[in-house]
């Protein structure tokens, strides 16, 4: 039987959002542990399913893929100590140097993001070179009907106003070379999250982004893991 996410996980996150303090968190640590374990089992299910067609995903450890619930408040005006969501990084490097998937579970705000998010300058430059030289392969990945179905267009939240240095203004891929992230986002409703077939459905979404992830990882495919 496939792993699922129950209403308990969303209920816990709602309560944590209403009581984001150490006293409440510690008094209800058992609820956190139960919710986190449920999320970890679901992530493991996704890894097993997506991994059947993506060996890099198959190698992942579910527990190590989970984001910590504790917020880094050292340089933040918001001093609430806990994140009010569960997140898992599937294939993305710790410093956003690799392309993969990110699963975000939060009441009313859940989503899947696939691609690479705000990579460091050297990585970004190599990806832009790849897009400029192998434009047909890149366009084939993002224009594929399945990618369009689930992700639509690439997210343009982070974008330069001008063509980056080192590239021609007349480059036919100019609109993509301006991007600082190469991410497709698929939003999930609470109903989507709790669907009995959620693992199967989310697997289909992630698999549709494999051509994009493969393309973005190509410049670094020979780098040791």
C-alpha cells in the first residue's frame, strides 16, 4: 500500500503556526515526531517511485533529504523559532549547485519545485553557456507537453534586466539567459496533498521535469558526487 499524507500533518502545521514558540513545541514534541515520521515515509515512497527512472534520485536517503524544522534566526527580524512547513530536497545540492526537486508541504501553500534555484555564479555561468550553445535541447525539455502540463513556464521571479556579461545581446536564448534560477513550480492544494494517490501523482509531476534536470546537470555530470 502506498504511503500517504494524512490530515494530521496539516493540522499539526496549522497549530505550530498559531503557537510558534519553544514552550508549545516542546509540550507537543510527540505530535511533531509523528508528523515528521509520516512526512519522511512519504518522501521515501517518492524516492523509490521517482528513482525507478532516475538513478540519482534512487541513491537518496529520505531522512537526509528532510529540511530541519528549526529556523536560522541569527540575521532575521522574524524571531519565531520554527518553520511552519515540512520540506524535502530531492537531488538538489545543499548549496543549490545541482538540479533536482523540492517538496514543500504547508497548509494552503504546498508545492513542488523542479530545476535549480539561485545557483552560485560559476554554476550559473556554465548553465547559461549550455543553454546558449545547445538551445534546441533546452527548449525541447521545457516545451515538452508533460512539463507544460504540470509546470507551465519557468518561474521568472529572479531575473536580470539585461543580458549577462559574456553573452551577445542578439543571442536567440536571451530571455532565458537573463534568468538567475531555472525552476518549474507546480502548486498543490490541501486536497492534492491528502489524496490517496498523492505519491503516484507527485511522481508523475517530478518525472515530467527529468529532461530539464538532466540538461541543467549536464555541465557537472563528470563531477564526483
